[in-house]
C-alpha cells in the first residue's frame, strides 16, 4: 500500500513538471500548436486533482488535511489559469469558483494566502473582459487582503512549498518576495482596469506604483521598465504635468544607461549580444522620441498659455506644470497620491535639471529647450533613418519642424523669425524630395501643406516689413517676395493654400500700387 508520504512526493514531482511546462516549455511551442505545453500541463493537473480528492476522502491527520486543502486549491487555481490562457473562459471560471469553495474558510491563512491572492487576480483578469466594475472588486479584495496580511507579519507559505512533504522546507525570505510580487501584479491589473473605467489619473498612479515596486524588488526587465516609464510620461505631459513627465523620462533614460553599461561589460560578442544591442538601440531611440515630444509639447502648451492669458499671467493663469497642484474636486485621487509620483530609490535629480519642467516665458527659455532637444532628435534620427524606417523618420522630421515653429513664437526679431522658418523649409523640402509620393502620399500631403504655411509665414514677415518702411521696395526684396509666392503656388495641393494666397497676394498688390 502506498504511504501518504509517497503520494506527496509523487504530487511534488508532478507539480514541478507542471511548472516547467507552463513557465519554460510553453515559450517554445510551435506556432501551429501554441498551447501544446499548456494542454499537457492541464492533463497532469487533472490527474493531480483526482489524487488529492481521493486523499481528502480518507480520515487523515489534521495537518495533512490542511496541506491537502492547500494543494487542491492550488491545483484548481492552476487549472483555472490554464483555461483562461487558452481562451476557455467559462471553464476557467468554474475552476476558480471551485478553488474559492475549497479555500473559503482559510483565505487569509499563511498556507493559503498566495493561493487566495492569485485566485482574486485571476478573477480580475477573467472579469476584465466582461464587467470592469466586477473585475475591480476582485482586485480590490486582493489589494486589501495583502495589506492586512502584511500587518500580521506571519511568514507566508509559498505555493511550491505546499507540495513539499514538510513545511519546514519553506524558505520564508523567498515566500515574502513572491507574495510581494503577486501584489505587484494586483496593482498592475488595477492600473489597466482604472484605465478601462476612464479614470486615467488613478490608472497612472497605479502604473507608477507598479514601476516603483519593480525597482524596489529589483525584479524587472530594463527595456520594458524604461518603455513603460516613458509611456507614462506621455500621459503626464498631456495633462500639463511636465514635472512628473520629466521625472519619468529621466528615470527611463537612467535605467537604459545603466543597462547599456551592463551590455558593455559583456566580453563575448556573439549573436545574442548583437540581438540585445539591437533591441537596446531601438528602444533608446523610442525613448528619445518621447523626449522630443516632451520638448515640443512644453513649447506648445507654453505658447497656448501665453496666448490665453495676455495680462498678468502669473495672477490670472491657474495652470501649473506640476500635477500635484491639480484641482481634484470629484476625483478618486488625492494630492498626496500625485506628490508621491517620484522614484525615491533613484538618484536622478542631476539628470532631471538638464531641462526645465516650467512653462516657457522667453526666447532664452525656448532656446534652452531647443538645444536640449537637438540631442534627442539626433539620437532618434540616427536609428530611424530615412533609408530603413521612412515613415518614422518623416514623423521625427515633422516634430522637428514643429519645434522650430513654436520656438519662432518666442522670437521678437522678425529677421530671426524668418531664419527659423527658412530652416523649417530646408528641413521639410529635404525629406519630401527624397521620398516617393506614390508610397508616402499621406506624409507628402502633410509636408506640402506645412510648406505652404511656412512660405506664407515668411511672406507675412516680408510684407509686414514693407508696410513699416516708407521707402519704395528694392528689386531684391521684390524678387524674394515673388519667389515666396511662386513657392506657395507650387504647394497648392490644399484649397486652404489658395485662400491664404489670394488674401496675401491681394494685400501685397494693393500695397505696391500705393
């Protein structure tokens, strides 16, 4: 007769095989059988479930009964996870409900706390596709349970140790780390749910907390972390939170720099190294583009702020570049939440101060932003070249042109304004002359339109100078103006150009006749 110990040893071996199938083998499954390993794991779990249910019927010691309850709950949990992963939602829900039924009297026990938290997370994932509010309820249960359990300071039992014959083998340090990791997943899922519920600010706070916890536990992929931090910065800057956006972008660049140092220490330069460097260069260029967007949006928002508040702006304008000063009436977040949007474990103040997070007021301010952006533009263009990534390259050039345009707003000298617009023209004509409109017609139309606007801006500057002068215009000036008109005519792919041109030409002819 098989002893209870032998049964437990067999269950432990099968558990390890299941984990290998789910965490390792499944990544190598062929494209035509993407769930091959997960189906194999499910069959093994079904067998384990039957064995445990048979054991549960026997009159065994209470400590073994508690252990069997934990293992049976865990097996149903994994059956639910596998079913959800292979898109069998109803089956997955049934297994999760069975898991809850088994462990409902021991939800916050040290042996079952990890099973419980994972179960609530899986319910959250399941219901995210059906009912976001219900999904949030499950995830909030997981969040509260974790915080309450942590206060108890009772060492948790890792799920893998449930399948060990003796609890004495439980590694409490690893168990605490794994418990914290489960909670990090809870916060990540809550971030997604709040986003789906249109509470973007709350979602951003949970995203930040997730990133902070990954840093604290030193459990993250540098590339993924940097991209997530940079993506979060885009949300903050669109909300005028340039202080928070700058901090997250700086953190992103800092993590990438540290990762580059790690790559440079690799002595064996093989295909694996080359692949890692390619990914690094690619994602570094993406973060550089986020920095370009930061500078551009800071200039645009500063320009709008000045145009909307022409008198005593410091008194009449309540817009702040720091989200912690946001009006939070009827909001689900607090000022304290917003003030905590900082990675306290990273010493990056020195890097942050290379560019302002305050609204631009003068040309000197704008010039400093412009100069900082040149570094990031160069980095982005170096990777996204016109030959290899034409669409991306064109978009970067368009951003560069818009930076020039918005810097020109802060320039008081008309001659300097004209020079800035001339740079835009050179930039845009260079790229549009080197792409085939047959394949990039949408981009070409956008650039033609912008070129028409830019020539019109220059024509306005020249005509304003003529109006201010009492002297008859020289032949040289008239030649320049005629050239500008000709260039506008060449860009008349949009009706708007013709309307602008007619108005400007009429004004110019009328002025010259006088």
